[in-house]
C-alpha cells in the first residue's frame, strides 16, 4: 500500500530488446524505475514491467493517476491512458534532466534517431534512420555474441585498440561473418570491436549531419553505456557528449512527465 | 484502393463529374483496345507525344501508370518475380520490372493474349512503343529491353535539357533544343503515318494542342486559388483529377468545362473562407508520387489539422507561357510549352535568389508561395527520379526558408514498405517541429 | 586411395573422407568457431581416427567453404558452389537445381551432368538465410528443430512482411502480443524465408529435380513452404550438411584419378597437423 | 619525383599520387587543370585551350559520409563517392570540373554539386540520347557552348589550328592505347588488366603529350617488363559500369585469371577501342567532327544505339547492331568468359545486362553477372563467386 493521498505517474517505454519504466511523483521526482528484457511479447513485457515497478515503489495500480506508454511495442500495451511518440518523450525527458541540451542521439536496436530539442523540451527537428539494420545497435549485440563477451565488455575491449579495422556498415547479420573470418585471420578482438564502434559511429554521424548538430548534445539508450562507442562518436564528432546517469530510462521518464501534464490538464 | 472509413477532408463536389469522364475515357480506351484499335505503350511524355497519338487516333496507355495499378491490385508481386526469374536486375525501376513480368506472361506464356489476372482490362499488345529520355533513363532503356519479348516498333522522344542555370536563361539555347525536338516529332509523325498507313490530321492536332494549353491554364488558376489561407482544395482532390491534365484522359474540351466548374467551386470556397480540412493547423506540400495504396493516411492527418495544399510537381501544368498562341506550328507550340514546363520554376527560383536547377525548384518556389509549414518527402526504394533530389530538397527548404521536412519511406510496387503507423507515430513530433520553425521564419522576417 | 573434403561454413565445419570407390568412410560435423585453423586440425584428427587412417594415407585434400583458406594441410581450395554441385549430384544424379541454405548464405546452383553451369548467391542482405530462423528461434526460446515441428500444427499462417531479420523480430513480438498462436507465427516465418529463397534462386530458372541442402533443410516447415511456392517436390539428403565436403572429396578423387590416367604426378601440400589443444 | 623515370617506373610513381604530379606540372607550365568525369567531353577542346584534362575518379577506400547526407541510396555509389569527395574538398585543386548528363545519376550528381559544392566552378555537359543528324547538330551546339564557357573561364580564346593540333595528338593517343591493348592479345598477356588500368589512369591525369610519351615508353618496355605474367590463365573480358580502381580487377586476377580486354568507361570506351579508325578528321568543320565522333564512338549504353523508327524490329539484329563489337573483342583477345558488372543502381548498365547476356549466350560465351557497390570493402565477398565462375570454365 503506497503513501495514500499522493498521486503517481508512470511512463513505460517498450522497446524491441528492453522495456523500461519510470514512476514519478507530483514533483516529477523519480520514485522508482525498472528495466527488463522485452522477451518475445510486448504485452507480457509491459505487464511484468508494471508489477515490478509497483513492487519497487511499494504502490498499487490504484495509486497510479496516469499511465503513458511509448516505444515500438506501445501499441500492444492495453492498460494505458495515452500513447505518445518516443521522440517526444525523449525530448521531454532529456529536457527535464538537462534543460540546456539541444541535440539528442538515440541509437536503438532497430533504428537510430537524432532530435533537436528547444528550451521548452519541444522537438524542433528530428531524423530516423532508414529501414535497414546496417547502422543499428543490433550490430553490437551480434558482435558481443560472436566474441562471446558481454555487451558491457565491448567498451573496455575497444578502448584498448591500437589500430581499429575499417568495416563498412552492411547488413548487421553479414558483419557477423566478416567478424568471424577476421578472428580466423588472427585480428585482435580489440581492433575488431573498435572497428565496429567506428563504423556504427560513422553511420550515426551521417544521420546527425542530415539535420545538423546543436550543442550541447546528449546520448540516450543502451549504447550510451558503451564507452568504446562513445569514445569513437566523440572523436568523430569532435564534441563532448552528455551521458545521463540512467541513459536507458530517459524516454520512459519523459513519458511519465507527459502523463503528469495530461493528468493535471484534465 | 485501401478501404477508407474516415471522411475528414472536405472533398469538392465538382471533381465527381471530372472523375467520371476520366474513368469513362479510361474504360473507352480499354474497349477500343479490345475492339482491336491500335494501342501505343507510352512513357509519360508531358504531352508532346500524347497530342500526336490522340490526333492520329492511337490509344496511348502508360505502363508506368499500370505498374501502380498492378501494385494496388496485388498482382505486381507475381510480375516482379517473373522479371527477377528472367535475369533482370532487381535494383531497376519497380514499374519497369512489373512491366517485364507482365510482358513475359503475355508474350511467352499466353502467346500475346492479355493475362486473365491483369487488373482494369490489362494492356493489349501495342503497335508502338513510345520511349522518352525525359526525367530518367529507365524511360528509354526499359522499352529498349522490351525488344527481348516483342518485336514492336519503337520510337524515342529525345529531349535534352538545359543543365545549367545559364542555359535555362539563354533563349538561343532553348531555341536550339526546341528545333531539335520539333524535328524529332516531325520524323515521329511521318514514321507513324507509315506505321498506320494513314495521314496526320493537322487541324485536329492544332485543336488538341490549344485545348490542352487552355485546360492547363484553368488548372493553373485553380492551383493559384489554393494559395489562399485556409487552403480550399486538398491534394487528394488534385490527385483524383490529375489524369485529365497529365494523360489528357477524356476529351480536353469536355475537361475544360468541368475544370471551369472546379474553378468556380474552389473560388467560392476562397471567398467564403471555406477550408478543405475542418481546421487548418498546418499547411504541407507533398513530393512526389502519392502513396496510392494508403491515401486514407491523409484523412488521419486532416483530423490532426494537416492540410496538403500543393503536391506532385510532375502532375502539374506550369504557369501559362507567354505568346505561345502566336506560334503557327502546333508542334513548336507544344514543344516550347514542354520546355517552359521544365524550366520555368528554375527561373522563378532564380528570381527568388535561390538558383535551383534540379526538380527541387518547384517546391522551393511553392514553399514560399503557398506558405507551407512542412514538406512530406516520399522516398521510394525503386524510383530514382522521384527520390534522388529529396535530401537536397529537404536541406534547401531548411536552409533557404526554414521549412522542415518529414521523410517517409515507401515503394512504387512493394507497398509493404510504406507504414501508415510509422508516419502517424512521427506526426506528433513533426507538429512540434513545424511550430518551432514558424517562430524561426518570423525571426528571419519571412511572412509565414 | 583416400580423399578428404573439408568444408568450413559460417555455422558448421564438416569433413568427409571417401575411399577409391567413392564411399564415405568417415564424416565429422562440428559448429564453426573463430579459431578455424585449430578447428580444421581437430576435425581432421577425429575423422582420421574414425576411419583409423593417418594423414599421410590421404591422397588428396580439398578445402572449401568461406573458411577454405584456413585449412593448413589442404592441397587445394575450391569454392563451395562447385563442391556442393558435385556432392549433390553424387547423391542425386538426376538433380538440375540445388538450393543450399547455410547459416548466412543462400546459394542456387544450376547443374548439368554433375557439373556446375550457373549459380546465384545472396549478398548485402542476410534475409532468407539460416540466421533468420536462428534469431527467431532464440527469440522464442525454441530450438531450430522445434520450429519445424511446431509450424506443422498451424492452421492459418500469419503474414510476416519484413524480410530483414532484425525487423521481423519486431513483427513477431507484435503478433505474439496479439495472442496469435505461436505455430501460426512460426509458419509465417517459414513462408517469409521460403519466399526470399525462391525469389533468389528462381533467377537461375529452377528445373526439377530440385535438391535442398544446408542446415535449414532439416527444418521440415521451411522445406514444405519451399515446395509450396515452387509447385515442385524437393529432395533432401539424409545428411544435408555434408554435401559440400563430400563434393570436395569427390573432386579430389577426380583430380588424382585424372592425373594418374595422364601419368602425371600429383603435387600435394604438407601433411603435418598442427598442435591443437582440445579445450572443448 | 626523379625526372629521369620512364615507362612502367614512371607509371608506378605517378599512380601513387597523380594529383601531386599534375599540380607540379601546373606549377611548371602554368596550364590550368580541368577535371572531367566521363568519356563524353572531347578532351581535344581542353588540350586546344592549353589546359590539362584530368580525369576525376571516386575513391573506393574512402567511406561515403557527406555524400550520403545529400544523395539517397538510390543514387549509384560511384556518383555518391564523387560528390562526397567534392564536398570534402578533394577536388578543390581543380581549376574547373566538367560534369556531364551521361546518365541520370551523373546528371543529379551535377545538380547537387551546383547547389552545395562551391569549388571548383563546373559545367554540366548536355548529351543527346540518339544519334540522328539533328542530335549531332545539337551536340555540336552544346560543344560550342562548352568551348565558350571554357574560354570565358580562361579569359582567352583558342584558334582552330590549336584544335587541329590537339586532335592530332589525341588521335595519336587513341592509336597508342590500341597498341597497348594488343599486348594483351598474347597468351599469357604481356600486361595484366590491373596494370592496364594503372597505366591508363596515369595518362588520363597528364597532358596528352606526356601521356603519349609514357605510352610509347611502356610499349617499348613491355617485352622485357619484369612483372609480366608467366602462367597461362582464363582470359576474361569485363563489361559494364565504371571501374576506376584496380580493387575488383585484382580480386579477379588473384584467382589466376586475366582481364585481357574490357568494355568499360575509364579504359576501352574512353579511347574507342572498338573502332578501326579512332581518328577524328582534321579537315572541314572540326567541332562538327568532334561532335559526330564522340557522340557515336563512346560505347556507353546511355546512348540509344540501334533501331528506332524502323517498322520491322528484330531482336537478334538489334543485339548484333548494338553489341557486334563485343564479338570482335572476344575473337581478337581470345576471351573465355565475360564478367558483366553493373554497379547497384546503375540504370543504363542494369537494363543492358540481360541483353548483353542474351548476345553472349548466342555466341556461346559463358558470363557471370556481378552487382557490387562502389566500395572496396564490399568486394571480397565476390571472391567466391569469381572463383566459382572460373571453376565452371575449367574442367573440374
């Protein structure tokens, strides 16, 4: 049973690989957040996510005033008051955390996004990568798989690379073969990882270039944890990149904030 | 095409009769074809070829167009794989691959019979292939490759373009082009006369050319009215009456009357501030080929206050050209008009100090004239000519006018690429973008 | 005389040893891993033990598959396309078209009198390869074998529109969320991949008899879907994985016999196996 | 660079950095450098105007980044590469650049250049699609326009005598290149396809006189040229989209085969290899002679060759008209097999492929179709395909 008399708002961001949720209070302070793999069903993921969140916050559904869902899987979620575009949610979320940020980079599993945000947290321009997984974050998952290392270990590997291999971002699945044969040819794991990081960074920068970079700029989503990728991105960008403490939940957080606004309007 | 429930867009009454004659004349051409009247397969040729064929009484049909039809009726899949199986590279124009599949089916499997599954009456074996070098290469390479499957005689309308701003502005250069193409058309006519064993009716040709120009003039006036805020006519209405302007479907004289009515209705709306959507929050333009399969999308967007005020440059008549009527020779008249069509927006852009030589020019000009808040750019996997300029255009619109654009992915034959949900999912974010750039334009001292 | 074929594919590494009658006297199949040279040595040892032969008793060794250049003891490298064609036609002399669906590549082979005459391969995009099903299998926590069987239960398959492995994942998750029966989803996946396969292979104009090889050939669901789309029955070897290695061995045999008949001596490479620590 | 270098040594040296060499020449002679991108602009005009014609190449090793910002993937990767390099300033050293409407992608590329690359100043050469008398007249007019643009750029005009002289030099060059190709008729060929491309790309970066000198030296040295192949191997012809880097040829020749002749833009098409008389007449209306020859002799499928406007059409005759010269190539160079190469999104070659294949099938010549991107990194996957093709030619 939660602290009665209070109102809580929840934002859930159901992605292809991971589902993230945030509960905030009236002051838009984060009460609890949770991240879990989406598995094979968006609906189930959303349900599990909800109960986990309530547990963590010690609340019940009754305590929730408003639920907003966003992300690829949001159409499959049934228990929400409102569905909002992830682009808008990301903008609101980052703006609450870092009001000065003007560009947000989000490297997703399927598609990547770059958006401009104004001081009010409104989207002022955005671009989404084309429908080919060539330049998507999935490539890192593939990489980790082939090398038999954890996603989180990739960063450490790549920053130790002396001379990164040049890859061309083709189908992420193909890159796998390329990687395997490179290992066979005796290339260093470090250089391979660094090479993939570079090629992914290049792809993202292409995207940024198409709408331009407004500083300061922040990166959200899972890949923000990958220090190797970040390093390469910074180098190629020649700019600092802000990384929120919990980059994965920024969009969900934004959804929750939107929920609160919609609630107070009604 | 796709089942529409919503009816948010206020469609114009006067397009119904126009639509009717378009369908009527389409069916007539099918009938004529069935009765064995000579049929020519044509590339869209921006009227220079069509008027000639109509004047000498040959039915023009457009495999490009038919590609869209096959896709809409779900038979394209079959034709595409026939084309692939015959060793034709899959990165080529989707419409052409559909056509190759169709022809393989007709000529190899059915010995010249129209395939039973062919939608809307199919395309009968032609007596002539009329290729064109305008706009893109497939439009002549495609027909050349058809020689693999049928021995149909072919003609190519060779139309070089002024490729630099200087040449667009240089009368002598354009004159030289006109001389070249007029000569080409004369040879075409004598070739036709030999092929059909009949003479060209020059008076009829003359009338047709004038009727076309008049029809286009009115159509242009209608489009001028659409500059009004709020906009009285939605892109959907233009798309449904476009065939009478682009393919000259239906007797132009008849179309003229109906276009006059269309003008009246649109004018009435302007005078009474009637808008084509319930509330015009955003004015948009659309480039280039419409998603025929998902037009319902525009109803959803209309609900959000998106009004599409101008679209598809290739379907539009240009601003009327001065003193064409003085020109004796109907061929020269139509050819001059043809080059006017391809150059006048470039000249307009130069007047605006933008200097745009590519086919982005019309949209650069329109963005200002129609006070648009945003552009929807429809990039197509297998259509180079409608896609190649889109990035440049988006960049220019932003740089010159601070007008943002929304890119949507689709294809001309594989409709599964286009996702209405994706577009709607982005709509919200794009609205915020459009609002933001309104302010930006004000800062730049622009008036919309 | 003995002849060996080593086929290092993107997912499996196979070796086959045949005798002068052309009969298979030993074969080994192991998952491909990064250390291909070691792997090659290891399976060679295993195969030799099976047939209890020593490496020097092998008259000719041909390496094939995309890892063919990592087989230190091979006498010659030959492309997997030629080898598959040979292997398949050894098993089915009547074959005209062979479809090999590997982990990441997809091949269509046109065969005439046991000789490769034309072929097509996928590139740029891995749609229509075994990887597609692998990704789906571990998304659904199922084994590749299960996929086949489960799909047979399907009454009405769903339409999976994205050919791209990565985007299809999203579609599957949506369908599952809509409570679509899993067998229908899987059946849908099988048709999606079969569609890609048939599309590609039809570019070399398919003629019967048609043989399907490669790991995916073990998936009855896909095989049925292919038959459906082709309108032909297809043949599947009992061990669809080894046709490449078998073909390689046979080519080796032909080379040696040809040379002998012409009285030429046969140049063979070094017959030394490298040290391999067997850490698995 | 040491001045006394000649022949193959010189080629190897210049090949490493043609831009450095040509800048050096500009420094010495003050001649301006005018870049060109396809085989249609008559180099005679550039030479007559006392400029250095410099063939602009893409870069298969430079990842396309800027270019992808402004050109979508439906534009062929070669043009995207050129635009990319331009945006990155690779061509700033040029005093002028000639784009041409040789194909759709090239045309669009030129337009994008106009709108987003300021340097160097450039011209877009318009080219008709047919070869009718009227088309030739128009092309002549276009060439006059081009001449005018060039003279304005240079601030000086040139006389018809200069043009005559230039034509003679280029006639000579076309002849020498023919003889270079003759070296490849031997079995094994005296020079590989890779070397041929190197030599030609070097002479395309130099003034015609220089180029001719080098060609003569190379022809002399060819006999005792060290690296000349000893082993026999399958003799291949490569047909299709532009190849301006040896990357692809190396992959083929590493497999023990030789590219003995080609029908591609940088090499044979630029020099009208198919023509028995590659000489432009030096009498009469020189501009008209150039217009006629360049429009007809450049064997690029972007030109509508063959029968239009004939009442009776016949596919076999059509193929014969369009591809007859390939038959000569095959017999003269004893070609075993043909590689049909069309860059992805190259329309003019893409549509041609099935027809060329039909023609080769008629002749009973095996062929394979490849469709790579303009990017060295995407080539290795072709190795297997090429090897398999060579195996189908062999007795395996």
